[in-house]
């Protein structure tokens, strides 16, 4: 089968490269000529474990190619995936202008039957809107079907999520389109992957409902963490006790500085807007967003409390991307917290394994450092913001010799307080009481 993917951002490129791995002939199209030129050379413009190797493999085996020509892309694919951006408008609703633009382009160049699939996260009703846009812009009547196939890719493990998904959701009113889509995912039958085949509006809603629920779990455990601090409980043990209940599960019950990224904040806002337009306020989704915003302020309060004053302090921040194994800085808690600290008069030294260059452009006052120890040099506090693996076994003896004050603000609860304090550090975490360093008695 031959398919085309319109849009070579995160979702489009990962999907295209993975479909090529399935043995499908894939043509990825984008209007950004520089981006396409890079991709033709195998140069991937974002960080995601394994994607560079997968793109190179697809190119070398002639199953993955790139173009800036929409007509060529439309002619190539029996199935055309739309994976363009749907950024939030000022009111939080999804901006569908790129989706509509692609729809008009497909309509003008289509000469045979196509299945046109929204892969981007789009609000309920987009499939019907796309159908109207295409029908209105066809020079002559050509049959087509519109389907929804939402992605559930986690940044940092996107390839595994595509190749071994929890489920595949297909929304279509056409049996022919649904059959073509199921055939496209045939390699997953061997894994007994569950398929949810439904109508388009339901498929569109599944994506929003899933992300809103996961975001709500994060905000819920962060509220519990704040309460734990006030009543003397340990949120990590609370999370463990909750997560062992199979009705709840342990995923997304990790207290921290709140969620970020390109999906949760945007999708919550869009879901709230959908509710408003439908005449039903989405109160839980709105509360999850509110708690997430407040959580960043709580983290700043923690840093301020342990330092006594932010102004004039030097703060080292480890991790700037919104999660490990990605260089994505969109809605990253680290950026908001870093900006607030610098505005309060702190000097900021930062390090991230993948996002440092981009973060330095967004945070011009930050000193970009080459590794965790370079960042910690002369610091009054070390703030662990993103739980990259290389931050999980820091040399505290070395840190103690290079830092001005032995203070670890562990916003991802990576370390046990007993270990950190036994090494002479003050340990501040989330959902647990701050712990003072252990003072060892001198011999004699």
C-alpha cells in the first residue's frame, strides 16, 4: 500500500517512519523546504530516541521519501494522513486553519478515490468540517472518505508506542475506509492489538478524553502531595498504595512540578472550549488545568523557602525539557519556573542533555552549562527539574565541594531523603517534608 503524510512534525514524521517499517511505501510532505531538505539527508530536526535510525532505514530501503509538492503527495497515497499543527487560539480552542488549508489542497488535486485521515488531535466535528471543505473545493466530483485515527504517542517512547500500541482507534462512517485502515495496521494483528472501530466524532473524542483523564491524574496527585506536606504524610507511599489498586493503576501518579508538553495543556483547553460551546462546562478538566498552573507557583515557593531569599541567589537547574528523552520545551514547567526565578533576581545556571540550545534562546539570562557539575558550581541550590537518567546517580560528594550551599530541591522525587541528608545535603521534595542534613558527631 502507498500512503502520504502531510506534515513532518513530531506526529507526522514518527508515523511516516513507523509505517515505512511496517513495509508501507510512505511519502511525507511539508511546505517547509529547508526541513524537507534536511530530512532527505536523514537529518531529523527534533530529538526522539530511535527516530534518526528509523528514518535512515526507511530512506535506504526506498520505503520513505519526502517532498514539498502537495500534488505529488495526493497522487501517491491511497490513504492521506493529515498531521499538521492545531495550535490553541487565544480562547483555548484548536486552530484548524492548517487542517482546512490541507483539505482545500487535497480537493483541488485529487483525481481518484482517497481515504483522508486526521492524525492530528482535532476537536469533535473536524471530520465533518473537513468533508465539507473538500467537497466544496473539488473542481469535479471525486469520491473520498474522511476518517479519524488519533495518535497516542508519548514523547521519549513514541516508536515503541506506535509499534506496540495499547490500542488503535479508527473512526469512519465508511466500511471501505475502515477496511483499508485496518489493512494498513495489519502487522499489529500478530501482537493481538485491540482495535476500536467507531464513528468519526467518537474517535475524535477518545483522544481528548484520554489526555484529559491522564492530565487529571497528574493534577490530582499533585493536590494530594500538597496536602501530604501539610499533614505529615509521604506522597510516594500514598501513590504506591493507590496504584496497586488495579482500578486506579500506578501510571501518572508521580508528584512533581506539573505537566507540560504539546498535548495535555492544549487538549485540556480545547476540551473546556468544546464543553462551553456545547453548553456543558467541563469542570473537572478546568480544575485540572488550574491546579497545574498553581503547581508551578508552589515549586517556586519551595525554592524560595529553602533559600530564604531568591534575589541574589545562584540556582542550578538540571533538566529543561518538559520530560526526559525529548528536547520539547513546549509548556515545560522548567521554563516558567526559570523565568520567574530570574525575574525575582536569581542567577540561573542550567543544563539539559537535549534541550539546552533551544532553552538558552528562550532564557537569554541563563548560563548554559556543559554538564550537571558545571551547572552546580557556585550554586546556592540545585533544582532537579526533569528526571533524565543521568541525574539519577549524582556524585553528592563532588557536588558538596563545588556548591556554595548543599541544597537539593528534588522536584521529581528522584532521591530518597535519607540518602541525600546522610551525605550532608538539605533535601526538599514534593509531597514529603523537607529534611535537614544529618550532622555527624566528630570522633574524640
